[in-house]
C-alpha cells in the first residue's frame, strides 16, 4: 500500500511538472520585436539582406493561397490599408497573434472566415512589427512591419 501511494505521488509530480513546462513554452507572445538575424549570402547573391516589400500609396495586398500568406513579411507606413485576398481553396480568417486569442493587436482580427475570392482589409494605425496567422490554420503566418 505504501509503495502504491508513493508511486501515485511521483506520478502526480511528473504530470504537474510536464503541464507547467508545456504552459510556460506555449504562452510566449508572438509579437515581441524581432532582432534582425544575420544572413549568410549564397554565392551570386548580394552581401546585404533583401528588405521586405514595401507598400505604396497607403495600400497593399497580401495574397492567401493554400501554401500560406505572400509576401510573408510586408513593410508599410502608418495609415496603410492592407487587403488580404483569399485565393486558397479554404476559408481564411486573418488575425493578430497570439492564437487563438488574437490579443496582441485585437483590432486586427477578421473575426470570421472569408471564402475563396473574398478579401479582408485592415488599416494599420500603430507602429510596430505585427505577427498574424490564419485562425483556421495557425501554421500559416506573416508579419506586417508598420513604420512612421
């Protein structure tokens, strides 16, 4: 009986530790500013990294396909309206990090799915690096970098 009780206590400690470790690793915010990483240029490529595409005329388009968002990183100015066009075979629900709560930039949330051919537009009014994802397929992600 004593060995049985000790076994149960050890099992509870292991399960509790595992649960704590999982919750600690899964609650990292996705919208922390990223530090630029050094890229090693491949032969026949320029030594400086290619900057992300920039929007012009206060509007930009991001296409959502079955493979994800393109471009995956877009740089815009404050006040730019970005239109997310669904060209995938599934619904698209674009929303800010963190999945599933979208609390990093709560206004940046389509709040519903958009079918193939439909678009969702959002005007970025806050400077920052804003990660987003498809709520239905959270591995499809992108980043909007908003500058002055």
